[in-house]
C-alpha cells in the first residue's frame, strides 16, 4: 500500500488555476506542507515562493523545470495544473518519479497519450487522482444520492454542458500567457469535456460495471470569437485570425448498458454559466437550470417546469451528503463554491490512507479521450467513433465507487 504520513507538496504550473488551488491549500490545509513549485515563467515562480513564505513562514524551492522538481526527494506529492498539452507527459513523469499525483482537468490530444497514462500507472502503481472538481458539486452529489437510493429508477440518459463565456479570456490569451488561445485557433473539438462528463460517468458507473462505447460529435461554424474581437477592435493581432473552434460542439455517447450521454461545449458566445446537468430515469429526473427534481407520483399534475423551480431543495435535508452540509463559509469561498475544497480533501485523505483514489487513471483516460475522439468525429461529419476500453476488460468486474460515501 502506497501512502505518506506527511504530505510534502510540489506544484507544477503556477498560472491562473494553480494559484486558486495553492491559495486553497495555504488557507485551509495546515496539515499539507507546500515545499516546491515550478513554472516556465520565472515571475510566476517568484510570486509562488513569496506567497508561500508569507502564508507559512518558510520559503519553498522554486524550479524552472518539472524535471528538477521530480528529482527533489523532499517532494512526495504533486499537483499538476499546467497547460493542457503538458498534462499527460507531466503526469507520467510524476508517477515514474514515485510522486503521488493529482492531475488537473483538460482533454487529451491523442489516444496514445491516454494509453500511455494508464500504462505508467500500471507499471509504477503510483497513486493518481484526476482532480475533476465537478464530481463533488452540490447538485451532482445530491442527484447521485437520489439515484443510489432508487428515487430515479433506472437512469437512461444524462446531459451536461460547459456553457461558459470565455471570450475575454481567450482573446487575452497572448497577454496572459494562457493556453486556450492557441487551442481555439488551431483545433475544433470538445476541448473541455470532463466537467460535464465526470459526474454523469460516475452516476452511470462508467469503468465499473459499465463503459462508454462510441461517440459522435458535430460542431457549428466558428463566428463568436471573430465577432467579439472585431467589436472590441483588439487585440489587433487577432483581427485577421481565423478561429477553428466551433462555437457550439454537441457530442452523443452510447454506453454498454444502453444509456446515452450528451455533452455540449459553448464558450465563445454570450451565455450565463451553466453545466446544464440533467439526469433522466424511469422514476424521476433532475434539471440544473431551474433546480428541478421531479419524482414520479409527486406533483405530477403541475404541467410546466416553472411550477417546479427549486423543487430540488426539498431533498437537501435528507439526501445532500454530509460533506456538503459541513462545509464552512471559508471552504465554500475557497474555489468553485466548495468543490475545490472537497476535491483536495479527498486527494490528500487517500494520499495519507493509501485507499483507492475516487477518480482514478482509468476515469482520466476515458474522459480525456473524448476530446481527441470528438475532433476525429467532427472531421468525418459526425460519424461515430469507437471509445477504447482503457481498463482492458476489467470494467466488467470492478465495483462501483462514488467520490463520497453515501450512507
């Protein structure tokens, strides 16, 4: 059993996301020592070292390369929050260096990367967790418990989306050294699938008694970013650029148990934030927009969603997991309404106990593969493409595992 008594953490990638996670740990996790960090940009390393020293009193080591951090024997646990392109190579190197590894989310660039990630885990046995925080979301955990308690009957369909107006972030990518810009200029795919897919895959026991078989993706034309940049008149270097990323990408996934998952990416048009989290079963359903839980036989005479707005709140007292009920105000405000806190708690708990990570390498490979597979499907006009079984047949025997214990 691989575990550590004292977590001595190294951070790889100290940009926008890395800073959020770092602040959460420094403010809330006194039991975690932050001993090292690295980034390609020296100013980010300097800011990291200064913040850790300010919060903890001891200055950590700052490195210019991940290789240096992996060679540091003091570091026994690593969180990777670098650019999407670097995620898989860094996670593989981290596992091979024997560091307990937490990997931030993003899509994969090839199936080879996904298989290599799984192979590194199988060869090393190094604990690995995919840090998909939306699996710990309030609605997602409430609905998972309702499903587990049988209130929804048999789940046949799930839908999720990443509706997030990122136009300003993408347009300022060069100035802010953010990787999204180069991806939106060069690729057309479901580039950020795991926020919406992860919770649904957990509910449907993907990789644990069920698996994803095929996907089909289509994309609209790309007009949102060009219109946004022209309206602003800046940045001038983007005025004559052609964006490849379609404004809306729709993906349908078929599963071995006959259920279907639909995903939507919508990040370059005006939109309020929503993950459109929807679960439909033979006895009930949930819809995030409207916060509606509808159970067969309960208020069925109310025709129209507006009459059921916020009905999900009626189930909080009995079915909302204790992990959410006991979150403090500070923990809620420390990133994504408490989801970051619960994700990190789970990661560090498993690192200490040696228990199985709640979101493992097989989940990471399968969920991340949606990106490169969607790219292929879009290029073929929405033709279905096969989703590999990264468990090598073990999905048939693996026991279901939720990210929290539903008592």
